[in-house]
C-alpha cells in the first residue's frame, strides 16, 4: 500500500481519537478520577475521593505507636507522683519521730543528775565527811540539803553507806520516806560528765 495513503488515513483517525478522549475527560471528570483511583498503588496507600479520605497503613501504625507511648508515659508519671506522695508522707513521719525522740531526750536530761568534772573533788570530800559520821547524824544534816546535792554526794559513797543514811532519813515520817525513795531513784539516773562529753558513772 502506498505510504502516503496510509498517512492520510491514520492522521485524521488519530486526531478523532484524541478529540473523543479529551471530550470524555472534560465532560465526566469524576468518573475518570474514580477509574484512576481504582488503580493499584505499590506503596499500600489508597486514594479514593478527596485528600482527607487518604489512607496510609504506615501512618496509622505510627499513630498507634505514638498513642501507646503516650499512655505509657502517662502511667509512669502517675506512678512517680504516687511515689513522691509516699516519700513526702514518710518524711513527715520521720520528722515527727525525730521531734518526739528529741523531746524524750530533753525530758530524760532533766531527770538525770549530772555531775560536772569541776565538782568532783568537793563532792568526794563531802562524801568522806558523811561516811565518817553515824547514819543518824548524817541523815539529820542531809535532811536540810536539796535532793540534787544529796544525790551528787551519795554518788561517791558506797551503797551500804548510802543505804544506812537513807534508812535513817526514812524514819522521820511519811514525807521523809517518800523523799528517801525519790533520792534512791535519782541515784539510779546519776552520771558524771567528763571533759570530752557525757560519760556514765561506773
């Protein structure tokens, strides 16, 4: 067949096909877009309709992971807040116990008769004097002294010597017997304070 004749036939035919396709696209754009959207995509994304209907499985998975991490962080923050509250409560309880121990120590210190080092020499001399006396004579003098002074003097005497004097002191009446009992209890709490600190008397 003549090439010139073929060219004359193909050219108008190609033009007609292009015209029909262009007319179809312009007259029915929605149908063509749907047909294009129905084509498979290698990325897994599906485009069907407007852009806000865009679906991407990888993006959905990423969003799910972010939500999971956010929930985990929220749980950890809640746990840390609970731990902080417990620590604060325990700290307050420790402070209360410390204050209670301090008050008890102060009260104990008030009840303990403390003998300072500089008093020791004079108290030992007085103890020798009372030891040399009869229990009755020593009790007569001791009755006129303050309880704290009596305890300090008795702390340098032997138990047998103090017992005889306290027995004589207790025979003076109910008040003297009660006083002798108080002195005995204070003797138990007596201690000697050395230059380096508080050292209990042996």
